[in-house]
C-alpha cells in the first residue's frame, strides 16, 4: 500500500499550489522538504517541514507533507496526528482526508477510515485515486465484494493499471475465485512485465493448484527482478521442499534469514528440515533462534525436545517439554513424550503421572474437539513437523513478532556530557535548550569549542595537545576556580582516549576545588558510567535496554557480572541538591535508572526532563522505548514518533519493529 502512496506523491506536487511567501526561509524549507520527499529522504523531509511549521503553525500543507514522510517511515501514529492538524486548519483539504483514511487503515481503524473516504469523495468525486485506496482498505478489512467494486470503478478509468489488477486479483483470490484472480494477475503481468509482485502472486496460485513447476518458474522470475525480497525466497523454499529439493529449500530459507535476521518462521522451517535430514545440532541452533525471537513459541520447544530425544539428551528434552506444557497446559502429546523421556532416566513414578494426564487430555479432546482454541495440542494423532506457510493456522498464534523480537539490543540514546569539538544544536533558535547557568559557565570560562553532546566525538592529537597545554596553564594558577577548570579540561581529554580512571580523578580534583559546579559532577557521572560500559563490553555483556523477557542488563562489576551505577547516580543526586532545573540532569538520571532496572522511576526522570525542555528528542525516545518494554506500546509509540519528528532517526527503526499492526 505504501507504494501506492509514493506513486501519488508526484501527482500531488503537480497539483498543490505554491504561494509567494513573505519570508524566503519558509519557501526554502517547503521546497527542500518536498525535494527530500520525492527522493525518499523522509527523515530530512520531516526536519524541514518541522522547521517550516515552527515558523508558521497555520501552514496546513506543512503538516500534510510531514505526515506523508512519517507514513513512509511507518510512523502511522505520527502521520495521523499531522493529518489531523492539516484537517483542523483546512476542513476542505481533500488530500488530508484521503491520506488520513489510508493511515487509519494501517492502524486497523477501518470504520473511521471509511468516513474519511466518504468525505474525500464528496469533496472530490472526480478523484479516482480515492476509490483505489478505499479498495485496498476494503481488502484489508476483508470486505472483498466492496473491494472488487472499488477496483472495478478505478479500472473503468484506468484499465491498464497493473496495481489495481493485482489488488482486485487478490480480492478475487480471497473470495475463493482463483480463475478470476489468475486472469487479473496475467493481465497485470501483460501491462507491467517488470513487477516482481505480479509473478509472486501468480506463483502462489500455481502452488495452491499443485502446479509446482509453474510456481517455481514464476518465483525464479520474481527473484531475477528483485533479489532482495525475503517473501519470495520464503515461498520458493516451500515449493522446493514440496519438490524434494531439500538443499534448495535450505538455501532459500538461509537467504531469507540473511535478508531478515529476525524472521522466526524461516528459522523454524529450517530447523524442521534439518532435523528431518539428521542435522540435529544445527536444528537445535535454529530452534534457539526461534525462542530468542519469540520465547512463547510452543512448537519450537516441543520440536526441539524431539531433537534432544534423538540425541538421547533426555534431561534437555524434559526441560523443553516442561516449557511447552507451561505455555499450553492442554498439550497432551507433550505430556506423553515427557513421560517417555522420564522413563528413560528412571523417573518412573513421574512418568506414570504424565501418562495419566495425557490420557485425560486425550479423553477430553475426544469428547469435544472444538472445546479449546488450542485443542489440537491434545490430539496425539497430530504431528507438528510440517513446514508452516505465512498464512498457516499457527502463524499469528505463535510467530507474531510485534513485541517478541526481544534480543535486538535496542540501545538507549546515550547520556549527555561536555565534549571538545561537539556539534552545536541544529534546531531552530526558539526551540533550543536555554539554561542560564550553562550559558554563563561556557561564556565565563571561554569554552567556545565545548558543548553538551551525547555523541562520541573523535578529536585529533593536535587538539588533545592543545587541551593539555591550556589545562596545564590553568592548574598552575593561584585561582582555585581556574585550577578546577584546568582539571575539568584534563578530565575531558583523558576520557577521549578512554583513560577513565585518570579522567575521574581529574574531575574529583575539579569538584574538590569548586564543589558547587554542577557540570563537573555531570561529566564525572557520565565517565563513571562509560567506564562500566567499557568493562562490560570487554566481558561481552554490554549494559543496554533490550526488549526481552523483563531482563535488563545492569551496571559495577560483581562476581555475577551484574553492574552497579550507584556512584554515577550519586553525582546526579548531588546536582539535584544544587539545582533541580537542569533538563540534562534528569535525562542522564533516567538512563542510569533504566540500566539499574528501575523502569518506572526512569520514565519519571525523562518526564521531568521533557517538562523542562519540551523539545528534548532523546528523552522522548528513551521514555518511549521503556514504555514499549513495559508493554505500554501505544504510549511508547507516541513518544517514539515525537522523537523522530524532533530528529532522532533511530525512531523509525523502532516504529517499524514494534509500532505496526500485524493483526
């Protein structure tokens, strides 16, 4: 559907009027934002339209085009907010209603989408593209007859549209009319022979009809046109497996995993094939990947236990059967198999109990096979070694990856510290953070090349030598404040070359000489944290927020590789006693609380930072990430969207992984 939006964007640019603005800057950012949009540079476009909106909050086209950019980055929540604003400012803006309807469809809010489509059609009955978009929404909401009607309307005006033919064909296919679906796919290929999607869809009908050689030919053609489509490789793997091309199926599944390392379904299918051909160790590895991505996949545990049984590793098998039964207590076959495993290691009484439970489950299943959604797990005649297709019964139940891709190593945006050569803020002047004590400190100490930054700044040896020379002059002064500044500069220089102990020592001297300077505490706190991170990195346990099973690495080394950030936290607590109004204090505090596994307290700290600096992009990002971790996904995605709007490009990776509807 996104491609349909992108195809219409160019038409929009030809029809949207351009005004003569009093200020050249507005005109410049508007046009540059549109250029970025056309070229697919969506994050840059968002930045330009945000600057434009800051300059003129009544410019509804700025909100509209920023919404288009957010949509193309899968930020549907942010796009919806911008389209809402465009409609509020201009209640007869047809395109805003049109694209708000498209966005609402992506959020599965179909009733609201239909109202917007009706409004858009009333405003512009001649705009045939609205029928195309509504046809897709009807398709998404499984109203196939209405979808076909809209595509019929569109095709009467645009009979050669391969996109419309493909979508109508899919509506026919979902209505079980494979003949008309195939006819539409053939026509789509006739009008556009270079669209890999057309061959993919036709191939799937061939596969449904067991015309596997024809399906294979179409999949091959689709891959020649687009060798980056993991979906095509996945489907071709299933066909190759059906044709007993085991090595070919394994190669295709491996290619899917190369293209999409978090594709649990491909790991699962590859594990099944490997176990079937006796490649047990690699099968175990693949099942492990499935569990890393989706720890609630009952079939992965069940089948890995079967592999362990083949290897006579009965203890491992029992552990996996335990987990399968924990996830679905009605899984009779798991009880039966666990009984066998226990018998093999002499646990006969426990094995007998498992056997009795299995028989009870089987009897219950026979009485009412439809009693439970998961009653199939009580059917001991059923096997679970069949490859799963994307539309298989278990796909949504056990392979949903909306919040199950937990080992992504999603890093918090880093803490802020003073650095030599750090870039200055690029946001508009009226949106920059202003803290009088900070401005006075930098001006009074002539620190013109120093700025607060959360980036790793690389500086050359010449700069380091210059810093050291300046610092030496200052520390030899008779003035205690100047001496403190000299040690502060030495601390920054030593941190640059990862001499953390030296850096912390110099900050300690600066603080001893000037104990009310909150910025010295700030930098020492960050360097203490960075030293912990460096140590943990050596031990390959980098402290970071990972969306896992409520596991967050924490920070100072103990015998169990758990880390304690208390000394770093103490410095921030000291700052708070001196001045509570410093936004970066609360932001850094939020990071340390998060790494110390104090999530609600971290959210509170980020909230304080945002209250003091409403444009604090990194604080929105980190607060959103923690909210997602705590399963408050809607609130988290709103924060992540806001951070993207304010310039954090990492936001769109999070949105794509966690904020999209996959129902």
